[in-house]
C-alpha cells in the first residue's frame, strides 16, 4: 500500500462525514415535532398499529449490523480468506449500523424528556427473564461493547483479542437478532408473526443485507488485495441467500393462504392480488429486492464489481421492504372474536417518521466515517 493511501482515505472520509451530518440533520424536523406536539400527533401509529417506521427502521439497521458482523466473523474467526478484504471497514460498519438502530429505537420510545437511559437501567435490573424484550435488551447491551472492542482490537493489531471478540460477537449477534424476531413471533395475537419460519427468515435476510452492504463497499475498494475474490465469494453467497429468501416468501404465501377464513389466511391476502401490501411485496420485496439482484449477479458471472454493487443496494432495499411488509402486515388485520368480521387497519409513515428514519442513516454514516478518520481502516487484516 502506498504511503499516501491513508491520508487520502481520511480526507475522503472527512467529506463523507460532513455529508452524513447533513443527512442526520434532516431528523431535526421530526425531533421538533415530537418535542412540540408529542408522539401521538407526530407519528401515524395508532392503538391498532402501534409499531411503525421507527420499529421497522430499528429492525432494519440491526439486520445490517448482524449481517456485516456475521461476515466479519467468517474472516476473523473462521479464516475465510476472501473475506479478509476491508475487514476493518466491515467491523466498523457493523458498529455504526447498530448505533443507528439504537438512535431510532430511542425516538420510538418518546425522546429524551422521558429519561430513556434511566428507564432502560430500571427495566434491565428488574431481571424479567420471562420477557423476550428483556433478553433482547440484554443481548444488545453486550453486543454493542463487543463490536466496539472488535474495532479497537483490529485497529490496534491485537489479533488474538480480536478473534475472541469476533467469536463472542458472532454468537451474540445471531442470538440477539433471533431474540428480536422472537419478540414478534411470540405474539400469538398476530398470526403472521406467530409462525415457525419467522426467526429463520429474519436471520437469512440480515446476512443478505450484510453481504449487500459489503459488496457496495468492495466496489469502492476494488483495488484492494484479493478484492476480486471477495466479490466472487460474496456474490455467490448473496445469490444463495436470496434464493432461500424467495423460497420462504413464496412458500409462506402458498401454504398459509389455504387456511380458509382464518386470520392468517386473510392476512396473507394482503400480499397478493389487490391486497393493501401487494405492491410492496410483489414489486419491492420480491421483484426489486430478490429477483433483480439475482439476475444482476448472474449477468455479472458473480465477478462484476458494478453489478455486484447494484445487486447489493437492491438487496438492502428489498430487506427494508420485507421488514415493512412483515411488521406492518402483522398489525393491519384483527378479529375481535370468531363471531365478528375482520377489521382492516391502515398505516403509512408520517413526515416526522420519515425524517427520523433518514437521519438514522446519517447517524450511522457519522459513526462510520468518524471511525474512518480516527482509525486506519485501509489495512487488510488476517486471522
């Protein structure tokens, strides 16, 4: 590596850092609305649909974090050679995405005037071990410092310490995200969530989102040593993940649609034909987020940086649609009793929610590029 590579990279990171700050500032609109008018007036959530874009965004950002951390572990723990490329950047991206997720859940919980940090400590120390949310909080309280330690150890050339941090973080990340899925799946009053494959789909799509982000990063680092091998390995990995996601999506619709007059069957009809989420599911999640990326990867013979980057970007967009469809779709249809008709509820994010979600992207960018300015993320790390 030439000696001027690191200063040039840090100079570039400074420009991206400033742009990320601007994106993060978009959320000021939503913050002001929440402070002045409160959540109820600022968000389009309701008693019937209480979980909106900020919960969706939290789940989405955590998916990206878990996906990148999993692939990072393949490099540092399991010594998969092609994944050593830009390994420090991958670890930093995982940390940044998780902090972005915490930022969104912070605003979902009603903002700083409710002393969220104190509420979190009180909730955690009550040891509600029968609560899925308690376990989720516990795992993520452990995951965040582990990711920070992994970045520190990698940038300090402490390979043994980085190995154990990545190993523990790998298991914690999968368990934590599986627990997040369980928070939804354990809710029997929402049949769409209360299915056996829900947690598995969450984890598969998270790893796909992580692979997609790393393909984007590789497109900007194509001159790195063995970058072509990394693109080839990640493209093939992403293709397989997308295939299984497609299979699970189609299978869930086909199997569950035949439970005539059941709430699950009626909910699945939201995703087909003239259903309220049919366009999201068909064109966003399946078409744009799975089929088109698979086609791009094949056209690029799993070697193209440009097509791989585009496939990665569309995969990430598709994972967002998937989170939106599952979380919102699970709340849209209710049935007070078997003797009463189904009730349909509608939800579309408010401007305040959109600005806070966009600012979450900016916050994640700020953390990542701040790390790029402070640490040397350009050097390749081997296990």
